[in-house]
C-alpha cells in the first residue's frame, strides 16, 4: 500500500517502478534486451517514472538520503523524455541492470518496513 506523506509516496513510487524493472529484465542479457522492443520501451518508461518521482522528492528529503544519486536518476529521465531519437540503449541497459537494483537497495530501508 502506498504510504501517506508526499516524500514517502514518491519514494514508494520509485521503488515500485524499480521492482518492475528488475522483474522485467530478470534473466535477460543485453542482446535479448535490445532485440525485445516491448521490454526495452517498457524499461525506458519505467526509468522515466523513477526519475519523475525523484524530481518531486523534496530537497530536504534528498539531502537526508544523499546515498541516492538523485541528479543521475533525474538526468536519465530528462534524456529519455526529451531526446526521442537518440536514446542510448546501452545506457538504458546499464541503468536498468545495475543502477536500479542498487537504487532498490538504497530505498529499501525507507519503503520496506519489514527490512
């Protein structure tokens, strides 16, 4: 269930989209990723969602959770949202396969109360 509170809700949104990324690419290699247009587009959209939610987290919350690479997360969102024909699939893959699992680990203490 989505938590109450603005920042908590955005952190939850980030974690929810990140979990979906991890689930969609589970067991997938880069070549399969770029060959699967549906998955690639879904991952791009989920990375946009993560970045959009991150951009709405308050500055004080971002400062409090400085281990999260806020600028990079928001920057990837901006690239995906505004550079339509020039999306670097290798960068998307690296973000999804390495960056997102790391993000989930960093978010877990704030969005997973049983952890």
